[in-house]
């Protein structure tokens, strides 16, 4: 197993599901981990179950004051920070019934719900990154991993504000990655790769047979690679955890499971003026 001895991580949405599995995986690999969750009871239970190597920090990831306090708690407890996993998020269930019927159309959802989803799923990534980035840059070493979702989930019309909020997080990740290139800090996206066995998937409805769902611990092997010392060579990529094969090497997995963050095939269609210094090459990182 990859060793994270001497490293410290903050994991948001760490009270259950994907976040808890990733936090547990990093603790098992030797890291210190700050568990972040809004629900104090859920957070304390997760911290008790993970045990030694972690502390609990309740907070709202979209609140800059909370983000600064979480960082301060981390530095006070462990003396440093090396890894941020932006995982906290709200699922699409409030926009439809459990069997995906009676879905609200995007123009029918409440403005308050729209803002809430952007706050948690997009702004939360921004606020936490903004809080920790000066520290990571100052030490020339850092790993940021943002959890988003599959493209077809982002664009599914039954998912309400969930899809746009996750698409925003995906675009944010590639902007962060571009900004930190060459600094020793990296930013990548990690997704389960399909419906995962978390509370975002209802206990009833279309996924009643939960053993067919992707299990949260599939996130751990690719995460450990991305946040490791060797992970410094990986930036601006997205990985599907369900495709990670632990029987083969990391380099082959990185090739098989990864792609550029966001949608290079869309960006490459931008047509620029002849005198644009960026030209009209299909770089996969265009604007417009």
C-alpha cells in the first residue's frame, strides 16, 4: 500500500459514504486526517469509528469563516496540511421521487434549492480551496482531489440543480489545475464512475439491489495514488474509481481510468480569429 506517513489531509463530507471511505483509507495509509461534516452527530460517530489518526471539525464548507477555522484546527492538531479532498455534496433526490418519477424540470425548482446546491457542491470546493491554497503553495507541495460525477449524471434532466452544480465543480477543478501547474501542487477529479452505495441513492426505487452499486471503498486505491509523492506528476485529470484494477500497476491504471478534466471535445470546437495568439488548434482547453 502507498504510504502517506507524515502527511495530513482534510476530507469534506467525511461523515459517511465516499468521504468516510477515503478518510479511512488515508488513515490506514499513515496520514493524519481532519474529518469535515456539517452534521455533528454523524461526524462524531465517524471519528469514533475511524479512531486514531483523525480529528473532527464540524463546519459548512461554503462558509469562508468555517473553512479558515477548519484549516486552523488542522494546523493546530497536526502541524501541517498536504492534501484536500473536496467531497461534501448534496444529491439529486429532492428533485424527484425515489423511482425517478415526478421529476421537477429545471425551470420548476425553487431558487432557494438552486442556490443551496451551488453553495455546497460548487462554492464549497471554491471556498475550501481558497482557504488552503496559500499554505500549499508556500510549501511547494499539495494535492487537491475534487469529487464530481459522470457527465451523463450532470446532464440528466431529472437531477435538478445537482447536475449544473457538479458541472461547475468540474470546470472549477480544471481552472485550479491550470493555475497550479508547475508549483508542486496538483488538482485532479475522482469520481466513482457510476451509482455508488451512499445515501445519495435511495434505499427504495430503481436501485433496490444495493449490492450491485459501486462500493465507496473503490475510491481508495486511486485516491492514494493521486495524493502520494508520485502523484505530483498527475495534474488536470479525472479518474473513474470503479475502473481501477488493483492487480495491475499504477501507471497502467492511470492510463486506463483517466482523461482530461471537463470536456476537451467541447472546448476544442472553439473558433478563434486568425490573429488570436492561441490559434485554432484543438487543445482541449479552449474558451468560448
